[in-house]
C-alpha cells in the first residue's frame, strides 16, 4: 500500500482496494403513483401508477456504496433461481458489479420488498422472502464462492439481514478463513446471529441491536450502562473494536479500553434508509487501510449523515464526503492514531 500522508491519499487509496461482501441480498421495488380517491371495494386508496423501479438492496447496497467510494466490491450471496433472481443478476450487471459470487438456488425465493408510494407517502410494503437457513448444498456452494474470492480481498464485510444466508457454522468458517490470511472482518449484525461473530476485527451494531443482542436494557442517556454493555460485547466476541451507531447522537468507537464519542453533524434528514450500509462500507475501507479507529468512526459518521439527506436508499457521494471531511479537518484523527 502506498504511503498515506494526506486526506487525499486516503481517498485515492480507496480506489486500490477490493472488498468481499457476504450476506443477505434483496431487491427494493418501488411503485410510484398518484392517489385522489378511495376504492369503492374497501376503505383503501386507489393508486394510479406513474413509475416503477427496482434497485439493489441489502448487502448489494453495501456493494454499491463500496463501488461509489472507488473500491472494487466482490459480492457473495444466495438468491432464488426465479424471475426475481434473474432481475437481481441483471441489476448487478447494469451497475457493473460482478455476478461470480452469486449462487442461484431452486430451493429459495429471492427477497424482494415492494413499496407502493403515492406522493411522498408510503402506503404499503409487500415482502416476498424466505428466512430459513441455507440447505447444505447451497451453503457449500456459497463457501466455495467465498474461498475463491477471498484471496482477492483486502477486507471482508459480513452483512446480516436475518434472511438465512448466515448460520453460526458458516460465520465461524468465514471469519476463520479470513483470519488465517490476515484479512480484517467487519460485521454488520442482526439479532439472530448477534453473538456468533467471535474473532471478528470490527463489530458494528446500532444501539437497538446492541440491547437486543445482549438482552440488556438501559436508558439511552445512561452512558456507564452503555459502555459496560460494549465491554461485555468485546469480551464475548473476543474483539477489541466495536463501533456503535447512535442515530442523532452520532457514533461511539471502542478500541480495547479506549472510548471515543463522535457527535452527529446537524443535517436536514430526509430518509435514514441505507445509512448503516454506508457506515459499514466506509468503516471497512478505513480498516483495510489501517487508519486510526477515531478517523474510521468520524468518516463513517459523516458518510452516514450525508446519505440521510437523500430520499430512498442511495450510495454515498465520494466527492462530497471528501470535501466535508476536509472542511471538518477529520484527517487529524488519522494523524494522531494511537500505537
């Protein structure tokens, strides 16, 4: 890796990285329309269709964020051998993303979330999905794709949406294989497998996931209880680094005994959808470059806020992220890293 002396060097170095993203993928489907009357058949609005759109979602949106930051995403997942699975592969190709890590299974349906929107109001969401764990042969094919892509990766993201791609066994295997190659693993967890990511490099829950995953409860303002929960998490997962997103209160990063709170930046929030995908993408790239954890947390916090200004799930704008990071002098967080 080239010498990094400036913020510009960091953003330039992103372009040389490859990120292996494993996890639950989905399609986000949107139907936009106009509604001016109520149906005579039931007390529901009639929506006249204006536009339809399908977008990559779940771990595939993480891949889009990695791509937007200049790095090369290597996506690894399982979809159904169905029409939606075909649409998913087509969407990947349209975005210039490789399909080599995608397994199509005749035993599963492709997760798709249909949203019906009239004006600016979402009226209904209809989900088609399967949440059961992978069949043995699907899991075997997934692990084969993972192993094939792993040696090209600088960092691994495990992106869990509780849709069945992950199990306690394959999580352990994925982390073990990465650790054997000294490739850092960055985790975006959900409830079911929350405590399965033992030996990971960086674990990134939000506050709600932290409480649910550890089965603890405390007031959000109770910082001693919160920090005790993080310490418990570090011990149980055998990891030093935990990044917790705190919504409008910013982020918290623990690195061993070191604790850092970073406040959120005041923004006009339009939509929080996809912010976590942006945060994990930035965190993974910083982890691959070996930046300080304070810089990692600060830049991730900034990027997550930026995407909240946009409506819908959209990748981060790299140029704007760099401009704002320069204005905020985030690079000093990188310069003053701890040993």
